[in-house]
């Protein structure tokens, strides 16, 4: 009798202790899991994607000869490590990519890129390319369609069209939209069409951060034209949040308008224009978007035989860029960082 009572009490005590252990562990695990979720949510809020913007990229003529001599990763080799520090890299693809590239002479001003340049684009971490420029139609509509197909197959996104400006060509991810526009010649979409497209996009996507990638301006001029400025202001008034320009083949000034930034031209990134120092210099602009502010980092680059790399001595370059830019931005530009 006593033995049975002892066994029963022992069993009850064991079950009670086991319940306490399980309950304690469950509560502790739940609390720990909740803490981890809280940390993850905080990190998601304060650690944004890092985006990098570069200028014009051309892989024909002298660049192609250098790739054939060295490798198809040659143009990006000296800067690929830096670009891979970003989550998204955006650039202007200054021509079509084709399975059978066109055989154009150097003085034809027509380009066609060997499909093997995907080695450079992939190594450089390129995520979004603008096709809105005056060279992506150099192999006709079929060549442009082939370019889009090749990029899609490679997992590289693109935006823009060389002729029309249609919001359907906008690429959007995580609340950030990229809209490529070609304004090289008068027969491209009109200023009114550009502004209307931006207004339409922002009407349906008011919370989206809209980045306009625009091909425009006068070649080899280091400051914007009055036409550029007029259109830039109209695009911002219509809802653009950031303007990134290219086409002049040199770096142009930075303007602050209605608290929005206009980078009129990032200059060349990969090109074979060796005839001046200015055409072998460019900008990489880094962007981090936080809830309360945006941080723009300015990285001057210099190219030697079509290989861009970070510029070592940046003071003189940034001083010159600052002197051409909006007065309220000058000190920030000299420091290589703009916070708005």
C-alpha cells in the first residue's frame, strides 16, 4: 500500500516537473523568437538596399578589340569588387547585344555588342540597364528585341525604349522605379510626353520612389543646357524623385531643385574615347534610402584603356564639380556625400 502510494506520488511529481520544464522552454523559445523577429524588423527598416548608378557603357570598337585581346571581363575587372558591394547596379547600355554582331567601321558611329559582354555585366553586378538611347536601334528593331531577350535570359532587368516613352517600360522593385527616357534627338518623345508619362506613373504609384534615367544634353559640355534644366524641373514637378543623366560623355553638374537631385550627366563609364581626360572620367553615384533621409555618395572614377577604376586623388575633381553645381550642394560635393 505504502509502496503504491510512493510510486503514485513520485509519478505525479515527475509529471509536474516535466510540465514546468516544457512550459518554461516554450515560453523562453517564443520570447527568443519574438526578439529575433524584432531585430529582423528593425534591420529591415534601417538597412536599405544600396544602389549604384554608372554612366555610358559601350563595348564595340576599341573596347571590343581590347576584350578580344584580353578577356570579356576585361572592362570591368578593376572595379568589379567595388560594384559588388552594392545590391543593385544601374547603367546605360549604349548599344544592342547580338548573337551575330554587326560589322560596323569605327567611324560609322553604329554599335553592336558581342553576347559575351554578359561576362562583364554579370561580374559587375549589373541589375538594371537603360535601353533608352541613340544607339540601341543600331541593329534595327530585331536587334533591340534580341537585346531584350538576351538580357532577360541572363536575369538582367532593363527599362526604356529608344523612340517612345511609355510607363509600361518602367522597371519597379521594392518601391523603387526606374524609367529610361531617350531625349537625344527631336524625333524622340517630346517634353510633353515625358512629363505626362511621369505624371501618369505617379498617379497610380504615389508611394513609389521614381528614378528617371535620361539620355540627353550636349556632348562634351560640362554644364547642363537650358533645355535640360527646363525639362528636369518639369519632370520633378511631375513627380520624379531623382534624375540620373547620361550622353554628354563627360561629367556634368549636380543641381538641387525642390529638394530633389539632378545629376545631369555621369559621364563615360566604359568607352574608347581616349582623346581627352574628361572623356575618361566619370561618376558612380551610390544611393541609400532611409525613412527620414537619403544618402548620395559620389565616387569619381577614371578609365585607362577602357578599364574604369576608383580615382585615387579626388579633391581637384570634386572641387571642380562642386563649383559647377548648386551653391547649397557645394560643400557636400567636396566631401563626396550629399544627405537630403
